[in-house]
C-alpha cells in the first residue's frame, strides 16, 4: 500500500474546515482518495446565527472517498463513494472542502438517496445531474446515480 498525504486547504478564520486528503493504493480497490475534515470552534459573523451553525465541539466533522468506478455502465472513470458531514457542521463549507480535496472538478459518478434534497442541491451546484439510473442500498429504498 502506498500513501500520499497533502493538506488540501488552509485553515480559515472562525474555525472553518481544514481538509487533509491522502491517496492510498489498496490491492483490492486500486487507488482510493480519502479526505477528512476537521474543524475548530466556529464563530459566526451573523448577528444571530441559528444554533445548528455553531460548532460546540472540535474534531472530525466529515469524510469523503473517491475510487475507480466499479460499474462499467457508469460512463465516468471515478466514483465518489462517500461524502458525509455531521449535521452540526452543515453549511460551514466542510462538504465543499471535502469534495474539492478528493475529487476536484474531475468527471465522476455517485449514488445519492432519492429523498435527500439537501444532497441533491449540493451536487447540482457542483455540476452533477441524474443519468436516469436507480438502485437501492441497504435501508435506502431508492438511490439515483448522478454524473458530471
């Protein structure tokens, strides 16, 4: 296994996310890019920020992974296999920083729950559109594939 690590973003004022990204060569999966978002205490410039936008704890608030697309019909060379941000860090830039660090602007595919409008909006802002494929995954009854 080979590993290359880099600091994908610099710390921002107010405790915004810092993402560390690494690429790992795994014998069974090939090359996998993994990102981890860490945040410090957040202060807001808003007069009265909503409670969910304040981070009362520090540490890891999200993670993401990209690997070679396992489905031959996906039409994209890579798949965003994971991108998760804790609810307490939503809206603070962690998801965007993770996506930028692990995938950048490269073409890719991903699967997302059909009933997750927040995720659909995020991916749409980043150039992803549905390609018409649907599936299910564990307890998620319907997932849709997005591509860019």
